[in-house]
């Protein structure tokens, strides 16, 4: 499973045994998309498919990844500039070493001290740039987690709504790290649920940009 699916799987397990009280009779398609047992009516959702087809998630994720690429490009440019400066420093050191015999001891000592200070600054700058690059990668991971948390409430709310309407007692998650290894296709409500979530998104005033802004704000707190 890819990275985003692993992240999403962690919090989706919290609804793997999602249950609601059934106060309404079975409606319409409930019979054809679920099965009844002595423990209640059970359906499942394929996690991977939902991840790949939930428009609000994929569009928001695309914005976050684009933001991350901009940051990564900026750091790469700074690293390239640093490497040129480091090369120039090495060249100057070599030139001094080659002409050391022609320099006065006091002058040579002063240059050695100057180069030592400059070398220390370059080493610290390199360390800072590498740390920024690593932090940027971790930052994207953190923002994706926050994005998933942000959208989880929307999915939870919708599952609770349709479970009450259609008489589902349990909505399980099928996929890696989930508890369902096999499920009868008649019990699979993934496509139906994804379409409903996408319809809700299209008919709402929600914008991926607003979701991303909220995610970024939460991830830096």
C-alpha cells in the first residue's frame, strides 16, 4: 500500500467497527447491498478505492503536494548556491596552500584562522539546509495526516447518516491493516459512498484551498 493509504488506514481503523442503532426499517437498496446476521446488518468500504476517488481529498492533497514541491525547489536552489560557495572556498584554500612558501608566517596564520572560521560557517549552513530539507519532507507527512483528520469527520457523519437511513449496523473497512480479508461484493458500498461524498462536495461551498489552509494552520500549532 502506498504512503497516503497507510496514513489514512490508521484513523480509518477507528471506524472499522462503526455501529449505530437501527431505528428505521430497511429502505430500497439496503437489501441488495448488505447482509443480515444475528449480530446485525453489515457492509464494508474498500479503503484504497475510497482514497483514490474522493475528490475533496485528492484535490486537497494535490494542493499540499504542490506546496511541498515549491518549498523543496527553494531548498534545492539554496543547496546549489551553497555547493558553489563551498567549491569556491576549497579552491581558495588550495591556492593558498600552493603559495604558502611565498607568504609570511603571520599572513599565513591569519589566512588559516580566516579559513577555519569560514569552514565552520559553511558546515553549519550545510547542516541547516539539510535539516530544512528533512523537515519539509516530514512537514508534508504531517499535513497529510491533518488533512485526513479534517476529512474524517465528514466521512463519519455521512456513514452515520446512511447507516441510520439504510439500516446498517456495522460499516467495516476492507484493505491492508483492516480487519476484512474478504467481502461479498454485494456488501461493498464503496462506489456508492464515494459517489455520495463527491456529490456532497460538488453541491457544497467547500474549497480545497480552505481545507488546505486549515490543515496548514493545524499542523503548525
